[in-house]
C-alpha cells in the first residue's frame, strides 16, 4: 500500500492537470526510497520503477499499460488487469470467510 503522502502528491498532480506519468512518478520515487532503505528485495532501479508503476495503476492513476513487445506478455496482461480494475471504481470486499469474524 502506498504511503498517504504519496497518494496526496499524486492527487495534487492530477488536480493540477499533470500527465499520468508525472502522477506515477511519486509512486516510483517512493519505491526507489524503499530500495535505498532496504525495505524490500528489489535489487535494481528497473524493478523499483516497475513496482512503482504497478502501485500507481492500482491507486487509480490513468497510466496506460505498456504496448505489445515492450515487456513480457505476463507483465503486460497484469498491467492491463490492474488498470481496468482501478478505472472501474469498484471496491473489493473482504472474502466472505473473513467478514464473518
């Protein structure tokens, strides 16, 4: 889950009419900081960028999935799915088993 300030910065950029890539830049910046701090196992900046863009899509930034041939098919399909789910505006509910408690 992105930090609160990252979401606020991205929303502010959206209000100002900035491009989706600029909005997603906040998420990438956060991930690069996490790599520097050693918070997770991403080894390279490329991995940090990919994770940041994925988080941005999930958070609702209108960042289009990559074109065919630029990344692996699996990564492209995942990005498409994240984009569609986030843009639909539907909120995921807790699994029924979990909601009983």
